[in-house]
C-alpha cells in the first residue's frame, strides 16, 4: 500500500540476478539517458531494491 500522500496506480516487480547486476544497470550511462523519460512521464516513480523473503 502506498504511503499517505501517494497515489500509486501501478507497481512493477523486476528480479535481477543479484544486487551487483542492479547496481550496474542504474549506473550505466545508457540507462541514465533513458531513465529521464520515466522521470518526465510520471508524477512519481520509486525504484526500490529489496531482498526476497526466505
């Protein structure tokens, strides 16, 4: 559930091989170039790395 003041209407869950792969992706210059499109298109976007439950 979204926190107070947030109005999420969609959630996407993506699985990466490991945290290092995720870190490489967000640091990649090509990713940085296209991520601006998400930023411009959405009111709010949250990119949250998590650890799955056992």
